[in-house]
C-alpha cells in the first residue's frame, strides 16, 4: 500500500503551520528554555470550578452513556434561555443542536448545505479550517481579500461584487479570528438581505461572541432566523478541551442536520454537556465577566506596546483575544520572522500564512491569552529581537 | 431560505430508523409503561469506578485545555503497549491516532483515502453509518450481500467476485454489528492478500474486538501492517458517552490523517483521554473480563430462548452483544413487527431495515445489553406477542 491511495482532497487541505512552531517551542521548553506563548488560541484560564464540579458530578451519577445526537434536552433549553436573557430573543430549543465543538457545527452545516463544485464566500484573512471544511465536501472556498478599510470584515458591497453563479453560501465571523474585529450589526443585516436576495445562505460564526470589549455583544439571530449560527463553549466559557459547541439552524434544516450528526458523531460527550449546562448559570457568568475584563486589560496593554515598538495595527480590535499586526516595518517574510523570533528570543507567535493568501508575509497574529507579566516579558524580548 | 439548499448528498444519508422507535419507547415509559430495551448498542454497565475517578482527577488537575490533534502521547503509547501485552505485536505509537469515538476514526480514514466516485466494498447486513460516511465523501458504497453460508462475513471469494475497476477499499468488521459473527483470521489474511494484489486498501473494524466468547480475540495487525484499524473505548471498555476511539494506520498515512484531524476535530476530549488511559491498566481488565463473561451468559440465554420460540439464528454468534435473527416464521415485514411488538408488549428491538438491503424485512437485531432478568421478561413478552 503506497501513498498513491491518498485522496485528491488532501492536496488542498493545509496543516496549521503554527503547530510545527509550537512543537519546536515545546522542544525548547523541555530543554530548559523559557518560552513566552502568544501563538495559541486558548485562554490560560482553565475551566472554572463550578463547571469542573458539574462534570465530575455527571460522572459520579454514572452519566457515561450516549447522549441524544442533537444534545441533552436540558442544554438545548438552557441555551435558548440564555439567548432570551442576554439578547431578549426567543429561539425554539429544537433549532439548537449540540455539537462536538464548533468544529462539529461547521462540519454539519457545510455537509448539509454545500454541494461539490459550489463556492462558499469568506473573508481572507480568516480561520483556516473554514476553507478546509468546504474543500472536504468538494466545495470551493471563495476567499475575498479584506483589509483595514473594512476593518478586516466582509461588507455587503464586497459580497455583491464577489458573488458568482456558483456562490452558495457566505460565512462571516464576528469577532473575527485572526483580526479580533467586529462586523457592525447594521452591515451584517445588509449582508443578510443581499444573501437572501441572491438565494444563498448565511453562516455566522459567533464563537467569540461574548468576548468583546467596550461594546455590546449581539447575535445575528436578532437580525433574522433564516441563517445559521456557529457557537461554542470553548472560548468565553473556557472549555476548549471538553469539545462542546452548538449551532442554531432554520427549522427546516434541523432534521437533516440531526440525521447527519447521528451518522458522523453519534453524540457529543455526555458529561461535558452537563458541565456546559452549569456554565450557563448566572453565578458562572460572574466568573466569565471577570475574565473578560482581564482580557480587555491584556488587549489594551499589548495593543499599545506593539504599536510603540513599530507594529502597525490599524484599529483597536474590539473582540476575541487576538491582534493581527502588520510587521512590514521589520520584515517581508513573517514566517521566517516568527521562526527566528522563537529561536533567538523564545517568543512564539503565529505567522500570517496560517490565515490565508492575503499578504500573509506581512502579518503576524499575537494572542493575548497569557497574563500581563508574561505579555510584558514577551514585548521586552520582541523589542530586543527587532533591534538587531 | 428554503429546503432547496439542502445538498444532494443528504438524499443518500439514511437516519437510524430505530431512533424513532426509541423515541416512542421513551414516550411510553414516561407514560408509565414498562419497556424492555433490546434495541440499543450500548452496555447497561456504566464506566467502571477507576475510569470515572481518572476522568475526575484529570478535571481536578485542570486538564481542561486542548489535547494534541493525534491524542495525548501517554494514551497512544499505552495502546501500543496493550497491543504488545494482548497480542504480542509491536506497533509504533506514531501509527496510533486518538479520535472522537470510532466514528471519528472512520471519518478520517475514509476522508484521507476515498475519492468521489470510488467504491468501498462492505458486507450487507452491516453497520449503517459505514455507507453514509462513504457517501458523505462522494464515494459509492458497494454492498455485498452475505448470509449464513459465510457466517454473514465477506470472504476472499466474495471480494474477488465483486471487485470492479472503481473499487478502492474493502471494509470488514470482526465481530460484526449486527450479526455478532467473527471473520476467521485465516480468511481475513486471504482477503488482505487479495486486496493488496488488486491495489486497494483494507479497513478492519475491531470495535468489538475483545467482546468474544469462547474464542481468542485477534487483531488484523497480526496479519499485516499495511491496513487500517478502527477501534474504540466505547464497547468493551464501557465508555460510550466519553467519545474516545482510535485508529492504527500505515506509517505513510499518518501525516495526512493528523492534518485532517487538526482541521475537522482540533482534538478529542482531554479528560476523556486520561480516563481511557486508566481503562488500559491491568486492574481494570479484571472488571472488563468479568463483564465479558456476563455478556457471554446473556448471549447463551437469549440465543437458546429465541430459537426455542421459533426465531432462526443459523449459528451461535461469538462476539459483540447482538443476535441477528430471521423472523420470517412470524412476519415478512420486520419493521411493522418491531413497532407492533413495542406497542403491544413494550419490547424494543431493531428492525433489519437499519442494516442494509439484504432481506431486512426478514430480520431483527436483538441486543443483549441488559441483565438476564430483563432479557427473560423480554422473551416472555415476545412469546406472548407471537402467540396472537
């Protein structure tokens, strides 16, 4: 058996380049080097105590069997209630399906909606897996270059200009990974209207929804019901390793999505769903809001510090935990820059290459997922590095 | 947005018919009816105490972040050691990748190996998701009808006869779901040789590997290294709801599989992997072996009892926890029979329809996942039902 048996689709599916860098960083750490991590999209907070206790209680109660494919009813209901509490909107729990992380949500929606040969429009730079999911189903990612002029987000105008006969769907993310920028609700409403007129479908990634600073979060469900929402307990709720996400779909799609989910996942982790249920309680929100303010402080520090050194970050990003900086003052090869920075100073950051084809060599993503002291040390080292 | 946006692939992806029956069974239970469950492929045992404790300890230790895409190194190593201990074979841990259940393993292997338009050969009756995974990637399931003559398993002769220019892969399962029958190691070796000669790939589902009765279990890795193994902590290890499985791949495929896994899953549940690690310890094996003997006793009871009533089960199945019975003495419409049995007597079983196109109307799958007392009550009720 030779590699000739590898399917053609794998040619188009890129690895996370940062993973090699992360592996090298860990190698250096094992050898005793101090490494400052600003590369990983994972908070340094572990899951809060009440969430952990709820997971443990579920295990103690023997809740170790399969859950329903669409998720435990209590969690679907609690998510609906949380939409009501936070955004004053009514969502039928039947439209909410629990998934193994938001990755599972993305796969189900694209699997149910996209035919081979159809295109899915998305912003470049963007989350790298989006295009790989589309390719996995034989679809064609249609990457629309965005820049500081539109705050690194799609606009109705850009969508209209890029639309072709093959365009099936448009994906947006607010806040965005890697740029941390928001899509204004009014602009999203315009995009939604346009996509409806064109007869396409709209996917809204709200994974970082509640990680916003100085502004109110919103949900696209407040604009319309005929769109798809992708969300997750990973980021705001600090539950990355549990693998629980959710989607909200228009009612006429839920049967298909549940059918596909039965077949490809059977179910999401049962005890993790009970832990996620606990995360939605108001006393946990107090913990998450405290953490959100910590992230805000980190963002403020890092944004200012990086700009002072000479990185170009056009506007203060209002969400997620990333800064996407133009590094062309220092290099036109951000990939080598990242590797050299790691080897010389022990600071790990993510090269633009991981986020698309839109001038990646000029960009670096900094994650502010570590505490202020570590961020300050990181900045000190970066400063030393660029002085060479 | 209308249902016109549902992708064509969804037409070919069937639901689990038994799920509707299960929903009705639960409805009846809520209304106070006693229901005997012989439909679900999930042991009545919850995860053993040491496994639960290990999961809880991982949570207490704050292991709530992402794991590596290929799995935590300790678990990959422990699985390799378990192959060594149980089957005396050396497998490089690098060839072992942890997946979100064996469903994840199936998806990764088929995603990496099967191009649209290529066919994947499998036995009918068989596990229903296999063909749906193939269809999801644009492949064509090639179902080969098997019956009592070959113990409901593929043979080298059947594979040779069914082979076409489009055949890319052959899938076998030993023990098989729904029939519980084994593929003799010698016959599997012949199938492997044939598939190699034809230039195809071989997938061996060993999910029920160690749930065998009165015979020695084996692994296809003892025959050759150039094949793919799918396995799981769900069945023998009693960990269905944790969603941890694994695959073993030829070395030249591991990079692609890990790359696809990074993109579509990010990682499997971290705490669940630590729990699974504990399940491989020798003191846990004592618990699992005790449970295995319980299953054997249940099989012996149910096999004899169903035959006495008049169900036709050609040979005593030596594995898994299923009996696949010919019910044509009572009906030529097993689907209605199952529904009527549920409504009249409160016994839930799975109609043949869930397992393929090979005379499903004449077959029913009985799961012996409940204790002897419940099985005996189930048999009493079935007897009463067929006397009408």
